[in-house]
C-alpha cells in the first residue's frame, strides 16, 4: 500500500498532540464547592464516563479523514509488459553518386537517397521500442540525430538530409567510426549499425576493415547494404544550356569489403538493386534484430480513501449527536 498525497500525514501528529494536551488539562468544574467530602463516595455514572470519551470520538474521526486525504492506494493487478529494445545507428552514404536514378517508387523514377529515406522512414516507424540514431557520410561525417526514442524528431531530421551536404567522396571507415561513437557509451545489450553505401571507400583516414574490428571489440554488429543496380545507372548532368540530361554511368560497389565488414562483426551483407529489394532487406534486419525485455508494472490501483472517509464522517456525526443529546452535560 502507498499514499498518493502523503503530505497530509503531517497533520496527524498535530492532532494527537492537541488531544494529549487536552487530556492533561482535564475538564474544569462547572460548579465549584467549598468541600468535596459530600461527593467523595459517589461513583460517576455510565453517562459521565462516556461523556469523558467524546473527545476520543472526534479525534478518531479527524484521524480517519487525514488518512483519507493522504489517498491510500494498493495495486489491484500486476501487468507484464514485453518490449524489444536495441540501440541502432543508421549510417547512410550521401556522396554525389547517390544522385543516380536507378530506383523507383510506384512508376516514378527517383534517386537513390530519396528512396533510401523513404524506406528508412518505414523502418523507423516499426521500431517503436528501440533507440535509433543517424549519421551520414561522404568525405566527412555528420550526426543527423543522436540515439533517441522520439521517432518523430528523428524523421524530422531525416528530411533535411541532402546529397553532398558533407562533401564528396565515400569515407566508409569514418562513417562506421562516427556511428560507433554514438553507441560506445550506451548500456543496451544489443547494438547495431545499418550501413548503406553505393560505392567504394575513397576518403577518410580510417580503413573500413579497421573500423569493423573496432565495432567487433565494442560488441556492435554492422549490417552492410550495397545500394544500386548492377547495370549502368541514369545519372543527371547539366548541359551547356543548363538543362538536366541523363547519361548512363557505371557506379562500382565494393561488395567484397562490405561482406568482410559484416562478417567481422557477426552480421550480414545485402545487395539492393531496386526499391523492393531495399525494403525487403530492411524488413529482414527488422525481424533479425529483436531482443525481448520483460518489464513488470502495476497498471490498476484501488483507492482506499472511501473506506476511511465515510467511517470518519459517521463517527464525527455520532459524536455531535451524542454530545447534544443523551451525553450532553449541563451546564
């Protein structure tokens, strides 16, 4: 049992002190006699004895009301809530090669990054109980959002991710290292990086495999995704008149290195050649990375104040009635 408003209990000692003080004072005589010898042999009647305890009734009533004001409650039922919590950092390549438009949503052709953002949004919304963060990389790295349970805030930050926002080039090792910095201090049992790139590592001071070894030391899995079709992809250029024209460009993905990164950390490598395969990959990772946690909590409480308030009011009413009727003392 617990009290929802325990501050009211401070009044209890004050009431008890007042009662004790009154008892010590006793009751002053209504009529004074020069000598009490004539009354010395007379025993007090039952009515007189009961009248002396009217104050106790009022004290009991007030004490019950104070306890009622403190709102005692006790749990009715114990609930078990099952959740799945993993710390995940999304590491996304935003180099200029992500402008290639070899992916589609519906019938509309879109560049790789826009499709990746669309798929990531669905993935994030499914992971309700996980802390998720996001870093992007090209020649440099940038933390878009630290680990958070606020998915709406994460998705709001995702909207401002743009191709070329951190230079050009592909620093895969630096991207992994930046993601690890977000995970190394967390207390989660399972930690995951989902790395997505469409090229080869050609920038940064950290080799991708060195970064993978760091991840293994920290107990972090890296799921690596190579995004891009295996044929030349339409890539936008501007001609001499400023118009956008498309030319087929072959963008090479370093599958061998990505496979090694995933293997070193005990995870998997996936190749996404279109929008549907990319969605399927994130869906597979979503199903693979679950960790059940059981949390105990009390969901329903019973309020006990009526069991104290109503008896207190009845006792108070009884004291008033008795004090003004059969136990009334005159004068």
